C-alpha cells in the first residue's frame, strides 16, 4: 500500500509541474501565433549551427514551441514521473521488507 501512495504523490507533483510549465511558458500569452506556428527551415543565407558526427550539417532547433514539441515534452515528463515513482516505490518496498526482517530477527 505505501507504494501506491508514493506513486500518487509523484504523479501529482509531476502533473503540477507539467501544468505550471504548460500554463506559464516563456512565450508571451499575447501572441497566440507563436504557439501555433510550425517549424520552418532556415533561410539559405543563415549559417548552419554545427556539424554532426556524420559530417552532415545539423539544422538548428526551433526557438518557439510547436504542438509536436509540447506533446513530446508532456509525454516525456509523464514517462519520467512514472519511472521515478516506480523507483521510489520499489525503494520504499525494499526498505520496508529489510526493516521487517530486522524486527523479526532481533525483536523476538
């Protein structure tokens, strides 16, 4: 039962962070076009940002969030929260079992 509580607390904390992040992003709320604009390739006159390990130039990342980047961020945050909650719950379960065995061994 303690693992369920840890899972719920971690999910609630992650959900709160996600909500606050999505609600209060770095982009001004007065510009809805910024949130709906898609990724555009850089113009030919702009220099490339760098060269990847394959030797091909990399395209720069978009500076404004798109629907795809927001969904990717939300899914990534959800996965991280669930994995972290599982690790915390597993650690609590292992600690509880270890303490219970110590109590059984030395308590009797």
